[in-house]
């Protein structure tokens, strides 16, 4: 339902997106995972038709180039920077957008009702957006992207600043949309969100697509070994060879076979208070691909959002 072929975009000297290609199938949530400044919003800006690529093509099958106003009907963008009319009520925001897409009468009322229900905002529909919490605004921002029932959804960090309950609510709704056959691109810098929601994940950094595959395949290919850490109860038997470094009663090591290692150590008489095994995940994949942690700079608020 979407083909992105070798797109580039620079802002002056900043090469925000450098040769990204990807495709999306209906009923798929594709994760776009990368740290601040990776180029996620710029890429979504191009896919949504708000930004023109410097090079490369984007095509929505059946609808053509996303910059064609007709094609815009087939996609909905929930931008990173909220795009809501603060002085209007939730219902008025949705009605207004619905009218722009040509809905009226019963059909418009039906779409507005559906979107309010999806956002869990029926009870607050007559309240102005200024009175909403950050999480409620995020939910309305998502609802606004859905008003015209587009087959393709572009969600740019849809859970920024929301509490765990709202996050869970948003996840349920996004999964429901996927189950109804929507194609979703989900931009995030939270690897937990990408692993939980997405079948395939595109890892981006400094504008480049470093890898795109199923989560499990990425972890198998780039995730490396498990790390194990045990807190000992007493001195290890002198005859036992330890797999890792031993310091202050703690032994830690990396291995492909954490359970086999532990069985061998227990058999050799080693006793421990505590054991922690951490398997490879998207964080270790990112570390392997870039040499940096995904979390290095994720705590700074985004300074801007492309087209938002
Ligand atoms: N309108 C703009 N003018 C100039 N530079 C920009 C503009 N928008 C983005 N950039 C730059 O392009 C690069 C990619 O930014 P982009 O917003 O696409 O990244 P992102 O992955 O969405 O980051 P974040 O996680 O912070 O939202 C960054 O270096 C950013 O500073
Ligand atoms: Mg962004």
C-alpha cells in the first residue's frame, strides 16, 4: 500500500534523510525506530505529502504521489507536534476536519462518533481542548488522523508524554486499526513500543536506514549474546572455572547459552542469591549497528516536528 524508493531530503546543510527505501502492506504496523534527529519526522513528512523529497519517489498504489491532493485522502498523519484547535471542543475539531474531507450529515456524525469512541473521549466531547491533559490531546490528535478513514496511518511518536494507561489504550486502538486492515507506520524512539507493536522495524540513524526486518530476525542477526549476572552466596569452589569476571561477589558474562552455563555452575557447587539474564533486544541491535545506545539523547524534548 506504500512504496518509498531511495528518498533524500536536506534542510540546508543538514541531510535529514539519506536514501531510504521501504514498503508497507495492509494490516501491517511498521516501526520506524531511531533516536532524536534520526530523520523519522522528515520521512513521515515526505510520505504524507507535506514535504517534497529532493530525490527519490513515494507512491501510494492506486492513489499516486502523496503530494497530489487526491492522494491525501488515502493517508492520515498524527503529527509529533499536536495539531489541534485549542479553542474548539474535541467534537468541533473532528467535525471541522471531517467537513474539510467532504463529509456531512449522518455520515459526518458517524465518523465523529467513531473517532471519539476510539480516542475514549465521548464523555469530554463538549469540552474545549485547552482543558485537556496531554494524554487526552494525544488521543484526540490520533482521532483527527482517522476522521476520513484512510487506509494508511502515519503516527509520529503518538505516546510522547502520556501515562501508562493512555499508552495501553493507544496501543489497543492501534492494534484494532491494524486488525481492520490499516497499514501503520509508527515512529518512535522507544524500542519497547517497537517490539510490542511492530512485526517489522526499520532502524534509522542520521538519516540512513540501517536495517529493516522482522524484530526477531534483527535480534538474531545483530542482537549479540545474552548477558548474565549472578550475586554469589559464598566464595566459588576453587576447582570451578568461572565464565566471567568475579568482583565483589558478583560474576557477570556474555554467552549464547545462559541456561547451560548456569546448570554447569550449579553442578560445580556454585551457589547464588540472585541471577539476572538479559537477552538481546532491539536496544542491543541498535548498539551493534551504531556503536551508541538508543537512549543516549532521548530525554530531550523534540525541538520541532516536520510539517507539524
Ligand atoms: N524544518 C527544519 N529545518 C532545519 N532542519 C530541520 C528541520 N526539520 C528537521 N531538521 C533537522 O533534520 C534532522 C532530522 O530531523 P527529524 O525531525 O526528521 O528527526 P526525528 O527522527 O523525527 O527526531 P525526533 O525524535 O527528535 O522527533 C535533524 O538534524 C533536524 O535538526
Ligand atoms: Mg520526530
